[in-house]
C-alpha cells in the first residue's frame, strides 16, 4: 500500500496559504465613489405612479381653416409609414368637413391626480381655449372635467372630475432634488397614452420666466407630455413637464418642468378662489453687473437694480428710489434680479415686508406694503423746455456737455435735481450715455445741479472707471465711464 508523506505536503499548504493571505492584503480596495453603479429599474415606479397619471383631451367648436396643422402632419406621418394611429390622436377635420358648433378634437395633453376626490393638475396651455375637457384615467374610464382655474403666468391649471377613491400622487420635496439624479416622466406624447421616459436632472433654478425657476432635465418630452408629472426615484412628483427647447418642434435633449412647490402654491389658490393673486411693489428692475457692483462698493454682483418706480406704487410710498439696488426682501438675500418678482409675487397683497436697499454706498431698510399684480403702465417720455447754456469744464474730459434740468422735467421724473446730458461723446458715448439723459448721481454722490456735478467730478480719480446713475425717461440705470487707454 502506498504511503503518503503528509508532513511536507502540509508544510507546502501552510506556506501557500500564508503567501496568499499576504498577497490578499496588498490588493487595493476600490473606493466607494469608484464602485460600479447599476442603472435604475423604473418598473416599480411605473406601477406605483402610473395609475395617477391621466390623459387630457380638449374639444372646441369647429372653425374652418386653411392649410395643414401640426396634428394633420403627424397623422400623415403615421399613415405614410404604416404606423397604427394612436386611439387618442386628434383627428383634425378638413376645412370643408367641419360643421359650425360641432365639437372637434383640439389637442392632447397629460395631467395627474392631486386628490382622491377628483382634482387633477395640468398645464394652463393644455386647457386654454377649450370648450370641453375630457379626462381619461389609466383604467380607461373617461370623465368630462370642469376647469377650476388656470394661471398663464405659471402655466398651471386645475380641473375637476366627478369621481372618488382615485389614486392621488405623492408630492415630493423640491429641496431634496439634486442635479444628476434620475427622474421619470409619464404622459401622452402625440396621444400615445401611458408613455414612460426617463433621464436625469440637468439643472435647477433655470430662469426662463418671471415667476418660475424651472427644473431642466434630459427626459424625452414631446407634444402631449405637457401637464404630466416629473417623478423622482421615491415615486414622488417633483415637477410638471411644461416646455422643451427645440429648433425642430421635437425633443432635442432639453426639457423644462415647473417645480412642484411653485405649482402647489398656485393650485391651492386656484382651488380656493379660482384665481391667483400675486404681490407687487411697482418697480422696473434689471441685473446688477460685476463692474457696477465693484464701482459702487457693493462688492459682488447681487440684488436687483431699480430702474424705475411707478407713480403711487407701494415702492414709491415706501421710499424706494430709481437707482437703488434691492439686496434683501424680508431678510432673504436676492442673488439675481429674477429672485425679486418671485419673492414678492408669493406674498399676499396687503402684507407688510421689509426691503433692504443699497443706496450710494450704504444699506437701508424700508417698510413696504405689498400691492396686487395689475397690468403695467407704459413708460412716459420726459418732456419740457430744452434749457440751454451748456456747462463746460471737467465734464468735457469725459466727452460730456451738461446743463441744468428744468423744473418741468424734475416734476415729470420726480427727482430733486441732476444735470441733463446735451452731448455725449468719446468715453461717455462708449458708456452708453446719450443726449437727453439726466445724470442724478456720480461716484455714489447725489447731485442736484451743474455746480455740484462739476465739484464732484473734480474730486474723482479720472484714471479709473466712474459710475454714473442716470435717468432715461422713467427708468434709471448705471453706466461706467472708462478712461481712454
């Protein structure tokens, strides 16, 4: 019988295990951030949120028209390539077939169920001009809907169907939404119901309007997706798909959604009163550039430059002046000018608020009573006799010839004084000044006459850029006069 010598074998095994263990300790472990991430699975989300998404069709009285519409062209596309026409694709009648007072398909959109008792949110442009709104649920039940209210400024609308026990969506926290995270959309692009697309959040706070800081995504959105929900990976609605950036009319990788917190505020008002009230203070504003901010001592480019104040508006009553830079509203900093309309708009009219302005090198708090949004008044052009006797002196070195402002102009512009620009050449012209402008401050010093203007100008280092606050009609703005190099 063959006998094996176990001792050497045992020694070899032991040595091998020890060596393997030593090698194992030297193998680097990939850091957490470098580990491979798997693609998300949206199946559970579709099952969870899908029943809450609805298809919205609108009808209107037939109006004979000439030429082919976008819907007609899409129908032709389906027919040409043998693609089955979606059941809810609007069949646009030919002009010679449309009958007066006959309800005809107008458009297709999407929406989602807000409450179990039948309130549905969508876009205002989806239901605008509709004589009848039809809502189809995921289970194919169809209801006629009543438009509760629509707000064009935010593009949010609420409609109501007579049903109970409906699957309402969960509303997400927009503050938790991060750029780069996965999101999903469900809607009816081109009438194709319950279509699911996905992508990532490309940007937040994207400014495309006065009242809406949009969510930008690369989720495929097409006509018919409007009004549908943008959903995070927790199954919560974080936005309403509303717009796309496109040169062709189709999706090109950039779409925009209304943040759900903004939409919810509008929805609450529409459901309670059928309309939306927004606050206003009556100012014309502009961005603050880096150069202007540095030249007036503000530091960084922030806030909203007040170019004009409406007569009798809350801002005028509070003491806000053209040329002020509003840097805070009720203690909240204003990073860019578009922040101000949103902040003020979200305040109930009649409420008192504190506005912090930066005026000629110093900050000042002013109390303002918020008014209600109304149509803006057109700007008036300053008028009055043209005073002569232009001033000469230090101003000419900047390419300026100035003269006194008439009493009529002071009253018209609601200013204490200043100097009128009779000629703007060289450096002054390059800065954007022109004949007829009224300079009210230079280098953060308010001026009321030509004498004060010349005195202030004499003290300024003319080798550096000089900030000038001027009025053009009702509006005020800054200019930087730079020395010739």
